[in-house]
C-alpha cells in the first residue's frame, strides 16, 4: 500500500551517489510488480527476492549485497525527506563518525497530530554515547559505516520482535562519537496493523530474550559497570514504562507484568534509584 510512496522518496534524493537494495521478503500481494517498475527505470536499484523470513532476515539478506561505504535502512511503509542522504552523509563525513542519527517525524493514518522524536535525547551533562541509550533505537533513522556489519559480521537476530535493540545498543560503547543531524528526515507511519501496533501477539514475550541478549553482551565485554545506569534504564523503559503499555493491553498481561518485575528484581533490584527516571519525566 505504501511501497510506491517510500520508493519515490528514495529515488528523488538530492544526493546522487547511492544504491537502493529492495528485499522482497516473500510478499504475496502486488509488491513485486511495483518493484519491477522501479528496477526497470532506475539503474541504481536492485531487487532481492526470497522466501518470507521476517524483518531481520530481510535486512540480513540485503547487507551482503551493499557496495557503498555506508548503509541505511528504511521500512516500506515509511518515507524520507529528499535531503535525507545528503544531510546524514555529509554529517558522517564531516565528523568521521561511523554512526550518524537524525530526528524522526511520527505521523498517524488518523487525524492525530504529528510529533518529532529526537534522534539524540536532550539530557544534560551526558555524552552523546550515553544519550544514545535513551534515544530511539530503531535501525532506520541511522547511517552506519558498512564496516560495522562487515568487521564483526553483525546481523539482526531472527524470528524476534524488537530486533533493532540487540544490534543498535551494543554498538554504542564501541563508538568514540555519534554524529547527529538535528532535523526530522524520516517519516514514521503509525498504523494499527503494524507489528508494534499489535496488542495480543505471543511475540510480546520476545522483549525478555532481546534484553538479555543486550545484558549478556555488556557483561561479556566488561562494559556493564561503565554503562550500568543506561542498561538498567533500558530494562525499566521496555519492561515497566512504555513497554508495559503493550503488556497491559495484552491477554497475557498478568504473566508479562509478573515476569517483568521478576527480571527487574533479579538483575536490577535498585532500579527505583535510577537517575534517568527523574530526567525522562521532565
């Protein structure tokens, strides 16, 4: 339904030296005919067709085909500003950053008003890396140097929701800096049929697996002490704050909330003293 709008925004970029890789993850609708039009009319577009494997599998399938110095992702129901690549690429080159982020315009299919999510949350007296932990963790409001995925063979975990988190978060302590474009360059569509709009899926429980992937990575690499408050807040946010909204609307709400408090007691028993709780309430 939204694929043409997405692709139109990508082929009309003010920046010219780029490629578009479309991954058709086993669609059963009219998507491939739309894709065929673009691949036939734009030489810098290529398409990969594969059996359905989910969002992570689609991203993983596209990464090895990228030949550019940088990689960015976009979901097919979103679209970008015409200067997205120009601004985010120029910022990356100017700062020599291997990760660059931008703001996000959140909009609804209904008449609800738009709002902007800051790519780097405004928190006083914190480094950009620390701020990144509390900022949007989506895969797609970012520009990555391709070495991020090649050097350590980083890929998105399969068959799990919230798949952005265990790839994005472990990157942060490995970065000297994060570059930031203070402009909403991505338009993020909110719709009731999206994965994150689903209320009663059994996949809601995936957040526990995802968070432990992150926690175990920080323990393994000796970074948990340095970023304890940030990781603790990640758990608070996804289990007890915003994430709990999904739990409470689910038929499994009693189980999910009970498990959430068990995890917090086991891993972060003093979570109520986390310094970011007060900060994020402002």
